[in-house]
C-alpha cells in the first residue's frame, strides 16, 4: 500500500523512534566486540548504522565486481532495473539464507513485475565465495539473483559506500564466521539510492 511504502522508504531520512530498534536488529549478526573493530581503523558497525539511519551521508555509488559467471560487472550494467541489494556470505548459517529467501518470495509475489527488479547478493567473504560457489548459492534461491564477489578491496569499498559493516573472525578454522550488518538496499532504475529495509523484513515488506 502506498502509505506504508512511503513511510518505510522514508526510513533513511526519518529514523526517529525506529533508530534504537533498527540498531538492535541490525547488530544481531554482529558478535565482534566493538573496541576490536575500532582498532582496525575502519568505521565501527555502530558508526555505519548510525550514518545509514541518519541519512546524512550519500549511500551507494559505483562498484566494480565480478558476477557469479565470472564476468566483470559494474553498477552501470544494471541501469534500468530496480536493484535490491543484500550483502552477506554463502557460509552464513542462518541470517543470509533467511534474507535471500524473503527477497525470493517477494519476487515471486510480484509476478511479471519482478522482471523490472534485479536482486544482487554481494559477498563479504571473497576468500571462500568464488563465482562458482556463488552461482550454486544464488540459484538455489531465485533464478533472477546475481551473486557478486571480487577483490577484497573492491568489496570493502562497495560495502562502505552502502554503510555495510563486515569483519571476518580471525581464526584458523576454515569455518570462520563473518560478522556483517544485514540491511536490504533499494536502488532506482537511474542508479540512485532509494532507501533501505531493516534486517528481517518480510517478503510482503520487500515487494510493496
Ligand atoms: Ni549473514
């Protein structure tokens, strides 16, 4: 419905009352003690989330990544589509699969209108998320999904542009977790950022 759509999309600019709630929800995927994050010289998850909620700084912008077929891709390749962007990783035990499932159900609910939408899954774990692995992962959710990976620096730049925090756990185990914030970003057909949806949004929230 138009009214709820307008209020939700306006969330980035009017965080009052929802800010505390969103901060709590957004950090559910985060297990890293904040002081440790601060030592790296990167913005902390709190700083990034607050920046996103306040809506003062620009969000999004150009990216250069590699898709799940191994092709170089830039944001410009997707002009003319409404982008639904989610940052995560294929080894994520629960949160990422749940979000991708919600986005997939939202696309199904749109019916033919889903053709105007391009869902993008951007890996925050390029060490393990090869194009081949991403191809298996995204195709298990929805045929329209494009998985993007690339050099860590390119991913870091893209994530920071979207105020997404991520940090891999420094452990010798090959099953290391990667902490990350879990907003769903909407980018218009003109490439301009339109707003975000909080982690845990329902398929209905996403498709309206
Ligand atoms: Ni995840």
